[in-house]
């Protein structure tokens, strides 16, 4: 199969779909790999690194799209890339379709087979989502702490506190991969951490691992109470492939501290506050009712080398399976890839995406 990898063009996105090591694996499996010139520079990979591993360098993204049978990306295609879609093409990337109706319609119209990293599911959970969720969770605390600084509009607190001065209060919603990664960083920095989750076993395990945290069952009453004193709020709620629930109501802001920071890691799936809207690393925040909202839709893009390597460790296995078998055989033989297929030959095959826009769902 001819595998293509293009430079990411979303704002401040420096990750790349394939590392040179991944190129080597595809080439050794008998495939041809096309890399757009300069695609890996943002992640620290030179064109010569790819060439050494057997890749063919291509001048333009248009030529890569045109010549490839499978495109491996990081982020969902943006509007200027829709023109490259065509019937029979395999698209293998993060898609987050429940938040982007125009992309859904463009994929349906074109007949692309679209596999989403975030819905590939195996016995370990969501293996291709996990590494970026971990990066985003760790970053959520670092970025939240940055926007507590007075010069960034925050309330002037140092997250760790100092002798005689209390640390910042951090509320984490959700004890999944994002929440645990955020907890690890916040706890390590000495923050005063409260964590909410719907699963009591999760709360028990995390309390045992991090004895100084406060834990509460996630419900409206406990959420409102936990938000009142929070300086940083990290929302890591996830309904795989579906729109994120709007857990944080605007009405709650009246009882929150002015200058508090909400880091909405769920923004890829539409966000978990009533006012959330995607932002970029160039302009990461906006303020509503005195509350700072950080809603960057590609958080790991700011640490592209770490993120790209971690992502490839997870995605290579399934990408090779797709390339070796082709889309049809792969979904027949792999439950993981079957779960990852969101749109196939003009039909929505992932129920939550169809439900998000009241469109027709077709079973495989």
C-alpha cells in the first residue's frame, strides 16, 4: 500500500503522523511511504531522517494526498484539506467528529474510509487516545498554573504555595487518563487537590495512592461545592466518540473565584462548559464572567517531540494492520479497528457521531 504523511497545518500544531522509526516499520512490511518535505521538522525530525528509513520525499501536500492510498495524520483535516478526499482513500488520524459537522458531511460525500484514533478500542481500553490524554492531563496543570499568574490575568497565586502561604486549590473532574495525569502533576507540585469521579472504586484507589487529596462522588451538588474554592479546574470527562457533557454550567460561575482557570481538556469533543469554544496555542484563553477558560483543542501540539513519539508507539500497530490487510479485511479481523471506523463508503458507522447531529447511522 502507498502510505502518505503530510505536514499538519492546524494552528500551532507541530506533531507529525509518522516518525522515521514508524516509516521504517512500514517499509520493512513492504509498503511505500510518502512524506511531505518538512513534515517532521516541528517534532525534530529532518527530511534526511525519513529518507534514511526508506521514505520518498514529496514536494507538496497535494501530491501526497493524491498519490496515497492511506493518509496517516495527527489532527482531523481542516476545511482546506477537504478537497483532497476521494472514494477509496483510508484516513487514519484523530477525528473527533462529534464536534465537527462540516468534516462529517465532507467525509460522507467523498466516500473516504475514516478511522479515528480516539475510538479504537481493545482489551486495554482506548490505546491510541491514551498517550495524548496523558500528555494533555500533565499539561493541564502546567498551563493552568501559568494562567494563575497575574500578568496572564489570573489571581496571582503560585500553585505550590510557599512556607506560610497555602498552595492553589485544584479541582479535577474525572479520574480517567487525563484526570490521573493531572493529579500526578498537581500533587507533585504540592497543590491542594480535589478529585471527582462517578466510580467509587476509582476514588478509593486514587486516595490510596495520593493520601492528601480530597475525593468526592461526581454529582451536581459536589461539583458546585468543589468549584467554589477552586483556583484551577481541570475537566477530563470523556464519552468515547460522543459529545462531551456540559457539566459546568455558567450559573455556577457566580460562586467561583474571579481569576480562576478552567482547563477544558474535553474541548476536542465539544467542551464541558456551556461557554467552551476551541482556542489555539497562539490565543489559548478567553474570559467569561471573570473566569479564565483555556480550551486549546490540540494541547499536546505544544510538546510535539514527546507527543509524536508517544503517539506513534500506540498507532503504529493498528496502522500496519490497516496497511497489510486493507480496510475491509482489517475491520473483519480486528474488533479494535472495527471500533475505530467512524465513516465507511459514505455511511456513518459510529453511533455517537450520528446521534450528535441527528444523522443516519448504519451498522457495519
